[in-house]
C-alpha cells in the first residue's frame, strides 16, 4: 500500500481553482490506493497581530498579495461530506502555515477557532525593506545568496515555531530556479540543508518529500537520516485532483534508499 498524501490543496486555498474539490481529490486518492489524505489549505496572513514577530521585525505588508483567508465553514462542510462518502479513506483536516515563526499569535488564534489534524510549516516568502516577497521574485539577480538566505531562514522557522508537525518542501525556491530547475545543484547547499535537518531532527518532526517540487534526491533524504531525522511525510502538494498521490512510487524508492521504512501502520509517517 502507498503512503498517505499529507499535503493536498482544494478550492478552499486562495491559489487553487474552484474546480479542485475535495470530492474529486478523494476519488483520485481511492483510485491510486492511498490509505489517507490530508486537506492542508494555505494559512497565510496579509495583516497580522501586534503580538506577531512580523510586527516586531518591522514588516508592514506582503508584496502583491492575492492571499485570502480560509472559509472555515465551507471547508468543514465539504470535509464532513467526504468523510461520509469515502468511508474506506481516512480524511484529515489540515493547514499549511506560511512563515509560522513570524505569525505565531495569528496562527494560534486560527487554530483555536478551527483545530485541525495536520499542520505543515512552509517558507514561501522572505523579507526585504519591510515587506514580504515571494521567494521566486527574489532569486534574481543572485540565486545563490538568496538560496543560502532561504535555508538559513528555514532553520530559524524550525527553531522558533513548534506549531507544525511536518516541514514542507524544504527547498521551495528551486521550483523557480533561473534557467530551469534542472540547473539547481543540491550538493552546492549540502551544509545549509544539513543545518536545517539537524534543527528538524532535534525536534523529532517529519520532513516532507514533496512530489510537486523537483523530487529530492536520495542524497538529500539521506542527509536528513544522517543528521538524526526520524520521520518522513509524503506530500503531492496537489492543487488539482489529478496530482493527488503523483510520483509516490518514485518517492517511496527514494525514501527507502535513504534508509526510511513504513511506520507503525498504514497511516503513520515513514520512520528510520
């Protein structure tokens, strides 16, 4: 049996089409033989609390933002519909928290009002001149320095936010690498990756192997293993139903080759 897909978006995420419904995603998960699916909609902030670190850091806005809040009522109603329609599939609620170390108070307030089963931590943006910018915009003209700064910020996020269970797409900027993602060389950033993995391993939390990003190499996942990493989560990062569970067979091969094995049951993370 394939692992759960712990990272799926639907129409309740601000960047996902109205045609991307939970029902269609569940149909794809069942067709692909997945035991479980987590609907981890984007939890991002365009305004924030005075108690958030973003305020203390002097951040005033998010550049060119299209971010919208989650419609909790609509999300919850469709989730319950799917749990009734697909009893053979375990269906988890979730959020993908963007920059949770900067928005701890705002994240806590949301989760207090709408608790979930899965929380992912992601870094999509970096600060510049008092604003948050999508990291893809900041790769030019110096992708190398931006990537090193990005991975250092991931360490900061891991060390200063305990709200998330899974670190999602550790090297998100490579999706937008100048000249194409095939020009990105993981090995050039081994020490920065290892710093992230040491920090994550110290917390016992899971590293995501994301199959919408350029797939992590066996070397990268093995670095996590060597730094003491305990758990791997699989996530398609699907924004359309057809992508649910995509490339999971290949991802399983990568994860097994790095030393991880299926966990305690079909719904668990994979473990060392």
